[in-house]
C-alpha cells in the first residue's frame, strides 16, 4: 500500500490549474500548425496565426490564453493500492483549485447553485470523476472546460435501427449547430453506448486524449477519421470565418449498451483543448 497525502494532491492540482490555462499543449500547437499548412483561405490562415501567437503570449507572460478560465474538471485514475491520507480526495482537489485559481489570477466562473447564481469566488467546486485502476499510483487529469463550447454539447437516445449513419449525422449536425460559438477549430468528444449518463461521461473522457491519438478500438478509430473528414467538409473554419479546418480532431469512446438502445453524446472543446495531467 502506497500513501499519497492531501497536501501532495492539493499542490499538484494547483499547478495543473495554472498550467492548463497558460500553456497550450504541444499536441494542440502541433495540430494548429498542421492546420495552418493546409489552409487555402487567407482569412483562415490569419486566424490560425493569431491563435498560435495568442498561445505564445500566454505562455511567455504567464497569463490565461482565454478570459474563460473554465470549470475545473478532473478524471482521477486511482490505483487500488494507493491510500490517500490527511484528508479526502475531493477536499484536496478543491483546495488545489482554490489555490491555483487564486495564485494564477484566473477568473472565478463558478456559481454556488444554478438558481440564485452567487459566485463562489474561488472557482470551486470542481467536478471530479474517479476510476479505480490497478497499481498504487494516483494520476490526475485536468481540463479547464470553458462553457462557450460546453453549451454546444448534445445527447441523443437513438434506437438501434437508426444505425451508424444516423450517429454520424447527429455528430456532424451538433458541430454545425455550434457554429462559431464553440471557438473552432474544435476538438469533438463522442460517447457511444452505455446508457444516458455514461454516454455523456464517455464523451467528456474522450477529450482528455491527446490530439492525434486514435482509439484502441479499430471500429472507433475508423469512425473518428470518418467524422473528422465529414466535419471539416462543413467549411465553418477557424473561428467560423470559413476554411478547411473546422475540427482539429474527433475522439470516440465506446461502451457496451442495451439491446434496445444506441445512446450518443457529443462534448465539444474549443481550439484551446486545455488538458494537463500528473502522476503522484
């Protein structure tokens, strides 16, 4: 049994919150540069140049790359032989959010409840998903999820007879309906299977995967490439101003489902696709 302390988790989360907001991941930077090399539209090329310049300024000056510093969402892969001491995992994560968003001068965007909507002032509470895995490590994945893109997400409980083509049409339609609101070029997470709530979780989890990394499932990997091609045919382009690059990538996560169901959820990330992780 290996021990990880409350303080270690809180400090790690604090760093993740700041890094996710000021350092655009190398996978995203590479994808934006590749998209720029393919663009034929002068406007699209200029928009991509500005996005890359924005990322450089954010990293060098240690300021947020976007004014929406997001809702802090965590996927924790907790080893079954890892024991957290000194406090609860959830309290440690929220302590880290509080510290990171304060020290990083990141905007506090969270309201305490959806009715009265009083800002909590420190961007807590975050959203925490825990998956129990083999081993004694604790890996914390974090995304700063902005709501320009989050608000564009959709879920549909389809019938099995609708088939794969209906699934693809739903995903493409979701990106088309999002338009410029999700700050394209987007990264699209798709959850296919499970049930109502699991399909949404799968779509979110898909967004933690680095851009360009295909699913281990051959069927899902094939669907990812087909959807990416179809979405980029929309012509929405960077920031909705036209061009070849509406999406940087599509990630599909699949799970077993009921004989009577075909749940599909779509969760969209803006071009920044802010995700970081650490293993303790």
